[in-house]
C-alpha cells in the first residue's frame, strides 16, 4: 500500500474524504479490500487494518448501491421463477 494511503486510511478521517480517495482508483481500492478480507478471515488483521477494512466496506456498499447498482429486478424475477418452478423464458428446461 502506498505510504500516503496507509497514513491517511489507518487513522479515523472524514468519511467523505475517504470516499473521494477510494473512488479515485476503485479497482485498486477494491483489491486492497479483498486482501484485508483475507487477513480478517485468517485472523491476522491488525486493529488499524480492521478500521481500514470497515471504511473500505462502507464505501463498497455505497459504490454498489449508488455508483454501480446491480439489476435487482432481474434477480428478483429469477428468484420467483426458481421458487415457483416456472419454465425459463427461452423455453429450456
């Protein structure tokens, strides 16, 4: 992680400022989030890293909801079809 990022994100900072910096290079930020998730799962995450992961996760939730929303209506329809046993639109079994 770049030194300026580590210094900034490992202290409590204004959420809006975090969001601006997270968005600056979202693919890299998201990869970093993934590495921290791995550390969290393995139990090797530090308190500072956990705080950083919490901020990254909050931004990831925002990003999915506001910047790149998923087509939830398509997923809702699929779930209804699966639950009801209706055939697929293309007629396949």
